[in-house]
C-alpha cells in the first residue's frame, strides 16, 4: 500500500521518491522457521523465496495498473541479490518464471510490456553492515543482472561487510541522509529506491527528527516485504538539507 508524506521545502519543483523494501527472502523464511538465532542457516547474500517472487509479480501487476511503472524515471537499488531481484522483477523486463529474472523474453518471445526505467546500483542504500552479510563481485552481479548499471560501484569485491560489529542505527541514518541528498541533486522527478528494512526505516526516522517533524509516526514503522512508501520533496531547499530548511 502506498502512503505519502509531504515535506514542505518551499519550492515549486517536486521530487517524488518511492521507497521499497525487497520482497521476502530465504533469510526471512529461515528466521520465521527458527526463532533461535543459533539454529538459523546463515545466508551471506540470500535470494528471494518463492513467496518473495509472488510478491514481486503482484507488486508489478499493481504498479502497472496504477500507472506508476510508466511514471518512474529511475530505479536505484542496493547491490545485494534480493534487492536486485526485486528491482528487475518489478521494473525490468518480463519474468521468465517465478524464480528467474528474464532479459526481455517471455515464452521465447521478446515482449517488453513498457519502456522500463534505467536501474542503477548504489552502495549508499544497502543494508546495515554486519559481518557475514556480503554481496558478490561486481562481475558476478553484472553477469546475473545485465539490466542493472553497476558503474557507481568502484570496488569489484565487497570490502564493507568485514566490520567486526553491526553498523549502528546512527550510522545507517547518516548514510540514509547522504543518500537522500544525492537523490535530490539529480534531475529526475520520480525515483524508486529498492533497499532494506533497517535502512529505509532509519532514513525516515532521521528525516523526521532532523528536517520534517510533520511526518507521522505511523510512517516510521518497520517496512513489510515489498512494501512501498512514498515521499514528496520540494527540491531547492532540500538540496542543501539543513542550511535553508525551517523546522516546524
């Protein structure tokens, strides 16, 4: 379900950002089966579960019916497998089957159903950093997801995940604000972001605490799998985030 929070940034040029959590993953399934963390299977870079692929199909259908798929000018995704699968599954070329992202073909025939937006990967919107959670090499990612542009990621190997401790909420929030500033500096007017629950929630909390106290508490609750929440920004003052912004 799409919810909208409007941030009063005193400009006539709007930017709409649609925040999307990845669909249900194998690690989510394992967490549901085993409440005891010691019994859970550890996934370094988990893929979507069968339920996740169902959520992707349903979300793609709903967004197509609503017209949102045609309005999105850019998709920015975390470079982890579950977010890449969600991004391409919803916004890319048609799916071959429930477990495979196709490259523009369905039943052996090339059938693009709309002029899908460019999809780019960014480390700025990936999940909370913690030991044991890593992405594949960029070469592997490019091979598996040819529809995604990985040019923003300079490192072939993942060096971010080796931290001994989990990244703090404060660090995630700071990364989220930096990411929002980057989006606001872009030319597109409607952007979809496919990321992770902790990152998305902490980014919204930071926006409320630092810049827009009018955002309702209900908007800050944890994201469900494949859930979409939308924000409207008025661009000019937000680009400088905090310098010109007037708190309520």
